[in-house]
C-alpha cells in the first residue's frame, strides 16, 4: 500500500488590528490535564509581587506537542543566524509549577 500523497493547502489567516499589536509577557505558567494544556501568558512588572494574566491559550495535547516542536525548530534557526540565546543566572526560583 502506497502512502497517501499529502497535498499542500493554502489558508488565509486574518488578524484584526488590536490582536496584531500583540501582548508583551515575561512569564508563562503551563497546566495540563489528560485532555488539554492551558498556557497562561503573564506580565509581571519589575519589582512587583503581583502579576496579571494577559492571555490564556487552551489546546489539545497534540497541538501542544506541535507547538513545542515548532518553537524548538525556530529557536534553532534563530540561534544559527543570530547566536546562542543565553539564559541569565538570576538566583530566582524556577518557573512556578501548578499541580492539579
């Protein structure tokens, strides 16, 4: 049995002006269950103890894995072109993990 030929499709993606401006975030919290991943994108102003969720994205585990792979590939390409992204040693605790 021959593998099916995958035909590329063209998708027109539209974004309204407000969404196109984006949101700046400097922290993210990931939670998951058996059926979904919840990504909270957060902004915490410097020197503050209070942070605000700017956006929440909920996706199926399969999409979360695709996101992980496409981010890894894009970071690899970025570092090849610009140089290694160095993570500073901040002395801060690791990113918080929420347990359900």
